[in-house]
C-alpha cells in the first residue's frame, strides 16, 4: 500500500467514522486522485444505512497524484472531475448514447440501495487491514481516491474553483441535464419547478439558461423561494404543507398562466406523495419530469395524463460526462451556470457531521467538504 488517506467511512449501522485507509498503487487503467473538494448530497447520508462498511462520497474534483502503467490520456498534475456513472462505451446502452445507464459499469440498482454488488470494486483500498468498498466506486470523502480513468473528466486547471467543479458531477448534472438533455426545454416556454433544494435550483438555472419565458418555483420554505429567484425563477409560490398532491397549487399555477398549465413541470422534492404532482401542473401535451429519483410505489390518477401528456423519469440528466462536464464548466466560466452561488458553506472532513446536519435541516443549498 503506497498511500494513507484520512477518509469518512460509513460503518453500516447508520454511523460513520473518520479514520485512515490504505490505498494501493494504481492498476494499469487506474489513477490516484488527490481530492481537493467533495460535494455532499442526500445519497451520501443514505450510504450510512447501506448495511456495510464503505468509503463515502460520490461527487468530487481533484488533481491526479499517480497514474497506472497503461494510462495515456491523463498525467500527474491534471485537474479532474470525478463521475460516478462510469461508461464502458461498448455495451448496448453506451452505443445508443445512454452512457449514464451503462450495462456493464453502472453502480445504480433498481433496488434503491445505491449498488449492484457485482459491480463493487474492492481491490485497492483497505481499512483496518481488510478490503473496503468505495461509494459508487469512487469514495470522494477521502484525501485520496483510487479510480478507473473512465470515471474522470479532465478540466482546465487555470483559476479553478475546485469546490465548484466538485458539485458538477451529481446534483448540477442531474438538474441541468433533466432540462436540457431529457425534457429538451424550448426557449420561450413555461416551466414549473417543485422543490427548490440543490437539484431544484439547478433545474431553475437550466431553465433560465435555455431561455424559458416563465419559471415558477414552488416550495414550502420561504428561504428556498428567495434562492430560487437568485437562480432565475420569474415567479414564486409558497405551497401549503397540507395541500395533498399540490392540487390547490396546481390551480393557482393555471391561474397564473391564463387558465392553462405549464409547458413543463419538474418534480425535485423526493417526496413520493408528490411523484404525480408535475402532471397536475402541465397543459395538455405538456411534459412532466420526475427528477428526484423516487423509488417507491405510488398511486397515480390516470386522469392526470389527459390528454397527450408526457411523463419521463430520467437518470442523472442523461449524462454523457465527456460531453456534458466541459459544457457545464464553460457555462460556469461564462457566468451563466451559478455554481459559486450554489455553495452555501465549505467544511473540513472532520466537520462532516455538522455538514450533514446543515443539509438535513435545509440550511444549505449545497455543502462541500474541502481538503488541504
């Protein structure tokens, strides 16, 4: 083992520890990344309950520290963004352009626990003398991450804000891609965004970048609606917690839009009871998008589909990392994609519990762990 790294380790029983892990020299197709920043999202908190020890973290950016013997596309010192949905580029889905749902490498499972066990990569990392998995085969909540080159996208190192780069590879991509790649929102159209947390704010930002004429943000938290305005919402609507299925909210939206529903509606709440809510917000032949990844059985009144409405459930904004990440970074440097504004606070690894508490309380749009 060539390196020792301070890492956040989920113990499998709802808790975590900060401890040293040992990292082997990279295999021929692997590199070791010295992490500069790692974004936090609810999936990282969920990993505490996956029932097994794991190095946490699946968003991040850093600098390559070591390269494997067969690596030619990356060099020591390159700045990189880590991508959790690593494509193989040879399976049916990759060849169809669906790299985000690669049949060989995707760690996502329909069971909702974050993993397909057969795709877990155990070699290379150890804790307490035993091999340990890395979250989504990355483990970004660590001073160093051992990853395959297929999980990396090179980015311009000049004046790089690593915290901004770190958050691209999950919530930002999910929100932006759901609007641009999946819904293909048309300029001048109207959009409703349900839920203004981190993903919802990215949806709003993407709608604004795409030229939406009207963007109506909906939330039960007034502070989040204030943030929504900063990210491009033209209108805000404070919802009532007791508004079942947001049916009353849907009627208010129709009034705001002259009696007709929106062209698009995006569900970003992760509340199963609201899985069908975007259907109530859109006009006939409109498009409803379930962004938050609800993985529970829900009941839908089929009359909500009348008439000719489209309901889509994209994963990760149909991400093609080598295409989308550079595009997102260009939009960021241009000032259109609001990454700096998304980051509410930066934390040290030792303050991870505080970061989780702030996230769960709704205090943060996005928290980021930074490393020396």
